[in-house]
């Protein structure tokens, strides 16, 4: 018999076999299985893997801890958008699977001490507060993240408004609109948030920034931003604006009036009177609109006085622009005042022509005063304006004729006769200025022809026997005269200053003959060197 063989005596108890390494998979579970399963299920449902720790399954417990750690890394810090759906759903699946698996294992695994399953079940119930509290904490953190995000958006819009307020409205318009869109979203869609509750205060600052030109007295610059502010209630809840909704009306009316008055008659600043017309259309019953008529009359009177000053041409142009802008006003009580400028314009046109003559602007003076004589036929200064226009036209070709204005009165004393004949196939207009000023016209000489050379013209002009030349007789006082001969073709003959015969002397009669020399260019025009003679015909002494 070997040493391992044991001999059992009758009546002795055989030794117990060693316990199995794993719980039996078949047969009834150890006592208390239901309580153990519930305890493990609750403990694993906390996400801490404590159900596996209860049954000694440490590797599985570590896997649960890892899954929870991954979730925390993904979820923290809290984001306004929350945890992504994939990780959240995956973690719930892992926790539920661990709870079910832990309950299955605990059901067939005995735990030392009958009190342990009871304590574990109680602890499981208590520890369920951990994930529940975590969800509540995370929700609160997420809400705070959302609040901070909304506050950041609010702060960004505030900075946009501050930056835009330092630029012109046209360049800042887009930024103002984008900031308003953020305020609208916060105030309407997130009214209960901390940022949403700050929107009314921010809108006050917004209106102050946009209307800064008005507060600084720059009324023309203020018109566009104030007009924009009137449209804001169309794009945001008026309840958020409160009294701001109607605030721009008064400042806009004030700016339209102040800007419009400053532009009256000033063509250099764009559309004169445009702001006043807009004021009358938009706020017809306002106090500012009632001041437009008196302001227009005052401006007209001011400019009418200015035409007698040192710059009559500029003042007259301003008065014309003022009249045009006033006539276009939509309110008849204002537009009817345009006629108040007519007398000033008439006076200004005359004064402008005289001033141009004095400043040696002879072409401009001729045009201005010719228009005056055509437009104002009943004006007592019409004859005087005609004389100055004639002198200006002569001076345009001979500056010596513009040394001084033509005399205003008719000189007394004897007058000498000047007979001017026309030996040209075209009519001629003769302008003269000196002690008296005027113009005469000679018809064309139908049987006359152009002379081939200057020499033949000077020798033969007005000397053909039996030919009747068109002629005119002038009776002129003694003095120095300047003439301008204008042929029917529109070309001008030379003006002869008559250095030896330019003065009409007492006791003589004078004759002059005009003729045309063939152009050296073959164009049939008066020669640019055509001579005009003025010769004494005899003496009355």
C-alpha cells in the first residue's frame, strides 16, 4: 500500500474536498443571490464599476473606470453644445451592459458575510446620486457655458458699435446692421439670459453711437444715420426699444432744417434745398417745418443785398440757385416765396456785367449784359446795359476800348457828321464807342465785289462813278472813338485806333468806306488786314 493511500476506519468521517475555483454554472446559486444581483446591478449602474469590486472582478472594474474617465475627458469642460451624441450613447450602453453583467456574476458568486450584500445594495442606492448629480452639475455647467457664449456675442457686438462710431456712417452702416442683428437675436430668442436682459441697455448705447453726429452738431452728417434709426423698429421688437422707437423723429427734423438752411443757394454742396424739401414731406406739421418759409425769405433778402457787394456775379448765381431750390419745395406756401428773388436776380445780372467789364472780362461782360437786355426789356438800365455790351464787344477785339465804362450821359455841344459807305457784297454792322456808343447796320452792295489786293481796295473803294453805295450818317460829339466793323459773313474787320484820325474834331465832317479784300486763302472772306479809313471830308468853319 502506497503512502498516499488512506485507510478509513469504520465509523470515521472522510475529509472535505477543496472549494471550486469558479462558481458552479449549473445548479442552484448560493443563498442570497437576488440581493447580491441587485447590489451589483446598482453599484455598476453608478458607472464606478463597484459591482465588479464586490464580486472580486477587478479587471472588469478597471474597464468601467476607464470608460468613465474617457467620458469625463470628452465632456469636460462643459461646452454650450453639450456632449456629442456618439460618446454619450456609447457610455450609457457600456454602463447598462456592466450593470447587467455585474448582476449576472453576483448572482452565482457568494460574498463573505451575510451583511455585505445588504450594505452593498444600500451603498448602490446612495451612489446612484453620483451620476444623477453629475448630470445636474453638467447641465448647470452647460447652461453657464451658454450664458458665457451669449455674453461674448453681446460683447463682440458692443465692440463693433464702438469701432463703427469712429467712422463715417456710410462706411460703418454694415457693421451697425450686423450688431443690431445680434441684439435682436439676444433680445428676442434669448430674452431670459443674462445677455438678453442687457439688450435694452445696449440699444441705448447703440442709438447714441449711431446718432453721434447729431449730438456733435454736425447736422448734415446726421441726416443719414438718423434716417436709418427711424427704420430700426421695423427689424426689432419695439418692446426692446421702448421710447427709443420714436426718438429719432425730433433730431432728424432738426438736422434736416439746420442742414437745409445751410445749403440754401449753395450749389457747391450738392442738392440745395433737398433737406428742406425732405423735411416738408416727412414732418409737414413739425415746428421745424414751420420755420422753413421765414428762413427762405431771410436768405433771399441776404443774397439780394449781396449782389451790390464786391462779388455780384457770385451772389447772383447763388440767388438763382436759391430761387430754383425754393421753387421746387413741396409746400406751396414756401415755393411761392421764390418770386422774392426775381428783383435781386435782375439787379445782380446788371451788376455782374458791369463788374466783368471793369475786370477786363469783356467776352463775359458782353454775354451777361446782352442777356440782360433781352430778358429785362422794361428795366430802365436796359439802354445803359446795351451800351456797355457794345463797348465790351469792341474791347474784346481792341482792349483800349475797355479802359473805362462808356459815359452815362449825352454830351452837349456841336456834333460832327460821319458818313460811312459800304463797298462790299456783304452787309456790315458797325459798333462804335467813345463819347457816345451805338451800332448801325449797312446793307450789302449788290453790284460790289471783293478787291484783289489791299492797294486796289484803298485806291478804288467807294469811287466808282454812277454807283449808289449803301451808307449811314452818324452825328458824333467831339472825342476819341473806337469802331468795330462786322461783315455779314460774321467775320470781323480790324479796329483802327486812328492814331492820327481817331479823334472826331470840332468843325469837320468825316467819311469812311468799308470794303472787302479777297482772302489770300481763297475762302472769299474779308481780309484780316482790311483797312478802314476815316478821313475829313471838309470843314464847316
